């Protein structure tokens, strides 16, 4: 499988700021890629750092002006072919705890009542189907500060809200779970996409209750406890506003998906 992905961001920096960008695919795919960042047309060299979950961050210190980010990558092969480090015990414990947007402690009674006796593939399929049928996908319906509990009460949201609810329910059932930001060929309308991952049978597997794109085509950008760890743009020590965002992701094959099948991201 070949996938071509790209992102174009225009950011208006109104006071000198440090920006952290998470738009590049994770290492291990052997991707052919290019990244160009300019400030008022002048090339800027970012500092690349990798966080504990394997996310590549490109950090830029920008004076006031228009910052433009252009990224493109061609990824060959399937996700299962990529090398993914095994999580440590400390990693798994971190992904069992409640977090800012995945309040698994509050979701315990619901998870126990709905999914008692299920495990492994059956549990992931049941949680995916349950969340997918309980929520309505409504663009713009949630606030950036909404967590999984608010999403369940509102019964609607966007991809990150679906993913947070899946993560919270799985953690409440003692299954390590995290959120992943991805490029998603087949997604309509096209944008950055968020899915959940659960650690079962010795590996991370994708759970996407939105069913908006085939899981086998997804390309990982970032992973973390929840959206607080996976934002494509974070601004520190100043002010900046996203003025324009264009995302593209295509694959030479869009296979059928089955929630009862385990699928891994690389």
C-alpha cells in the first residue's frame, strides 16, 4: 500500500512565541518526506525533538509575522511492517490512569454495566460499536475543553470526542488505552483525524468508533494520553492564531474495515 499525505498551515504570530508542531509521520515507515517552514517568506530551521511516545515535534521560535508550514510524505507498506517499540510497564500503567480528557474513574460504572465479561477483540469491537451508536458525529458540536464524560452526556462530538470516550471506557476496564493523531486516507471531510489505541494481545490496536476511514490506511502522527499530548499545534510564551489549515491523505487502496479485526498502526 502506498499513501501520500500532506499538511499546509498558515499561522499568524502576533507576539513572539514558541510553537511546537506535530504534523510529521512517526519514524519507522521509511517515508519520503519534505518539511518547509517560512516566516514572512524567509526559511526557518526548526528544532526536531521526539517525545516519550515517539511523536516527532518541530519546535520554532517565531517573531511576529506569518508562519507557513508545508509538509508532504509518501509512505510505502502497511503499518504492520513498521517497527514500533514495545511499551514498558511504566508506559502501560500511565495509559491505565484517568487523564484530562479521558476520565476513566468517572466512567467505571458505565463501562462495567455495558461490557462485563468481555475481553480482547470482543471487547474492542463492543466498545467501538457502542460508542459509534451512542454518539452523533456533528462538526463544531464540542468545545476544546470537553472530555469523555461531557461527550457521553451530550451524545455528540467529533473524532477526538469519540476517541476520548473509547479511551476512558477501556481504561475503566483495566485495558491500557491512548489517543493517536493520524492522517486518514478516505476521510471526508479531510482533516487531521483522532483514533483510540488499546493494548491487547501484546500490541497496540486501533479502535475508531467513527468508522470514517479504513483503519489499515491510517498513518500515525502522534500518540499520548489524550488530546493534550497530540495537538498538531501548541503555542507557548506568546500568541499565535491558526489562519488556514489544509490536510490531504490518499491511498492506492481503500480496503473494507471490520471492527472485529485487530488492526495496528506503525
